[in-house]
């Protein structure tokens, strides 16, 4: 039953999203993406994955990948943050002024800050002492997951505001910290987290290596997939801007 408690916030978000969608002209594809993001959150935070994460490092890494790189882009495509805000009472005037001030900041600077925050969250929460503390204390565990989700949403929201060429670069840069962390976990010759060393050292190391592969390969593939979609969109934008030039450059020299 404790695992189901983590699904309560997801259920609240789902209800607010449904209410917000009723007041939105969003098309079917984007709505499906938004609901896909909410389902991804439910899978990451609910049973059986949440219960396995307490004793299985690889399962915990699956949660982190979903919260950082899978659920956030789907939620942004589905305009979930805007829909949820639309379903809530009007915010105080100062929050609107603060949001407008943030929007006026150059998006390249904002995305650099977002990547820095995402990298900091990823690094801090995977320090062994802090990681074990979060795994043992529910409030810290919730703060860990919330930090991943919030920084992920901020990053992917800013990616949506970038030009497609710049977005490809941003996604590539953002993928590097997780890739590095996953590689270090996979190649390490000693277990990092005492909490998961309950049996033999060899078994704990094998679990850690599998967790590293999840962060390195699965997380990396999520960013690669997003980058590939953005790259295709970039090429289409170039064709729309100058179809004649693209055709001329594609024509073989005579």
C-alpha cells in the first residue's frame, strides 16, 4: 500500500490535466503524448517498480531515466504544465510577473541554467551517502524524484522554445552527464552503494553494472531519439525556408 501512496500526486495531476484539456483546443496527437507522459509517471512511481527500487539498483535507475528523459518531453508535447495550471485557480499577480521576467531572459542562457540544474541534481543524488539517505527516508526520496521531474520539465520546455538546430545541440549536451554517470557505474570495479550490498559483493557489482547500462544506454537512447526527431524537424524547416537551394545542393554536379 505504501507504493500506491506515490501514485496519489500522479492521480491529482491526471485529474487536473483532464480538466485543463476540456478548456484547450489541443490536437489528438499532443493529447496522447500528454497522457503518455502521465502513464510513464505512474509506471515509474507505482508498483511494482517502486517496490523493486528499494532492493534493486537497476530498477531505481529506470525510475530516474523515466523522470528525467521520458516523461518530461511527453508532458511538454502534451502541454501538461499549461493544462494543469489552467485547471487551477488564477495564480497571484506576482507569479505572472515573475514568469514574464523569466521569458524575457535569452533562451540560450536559460537552457544552460536548466542543463546545469539537471546535472547538479543527477550528480548530488547519486553521491553514495546522499543516495542511501534518500532511499531510506521517504521525504528525501520524494524530493529526489521531484527534482528530477522538475529539472526535466524545465529543460524540455526550453528545448521546445529553441530553434530546431539549437535544440539538437542542447539535447546532445544534456545527455552527456547521464551517459558519463552510467559509464562510470558500469565500469566500476567496486559497488558504490552499501544499501544494495546485502548479499555478495559480486552480486551487488552486477546489479550496479546493469544499473549503469540502464542510465548509459536506455537513458542515452531517449535523448538520441529526441535528437533524431528534432534533427528531422530541422531538415524540414530548412527545406521550407529554401526548397530551391536544398534541391540545387542535392543535385549532382555535371
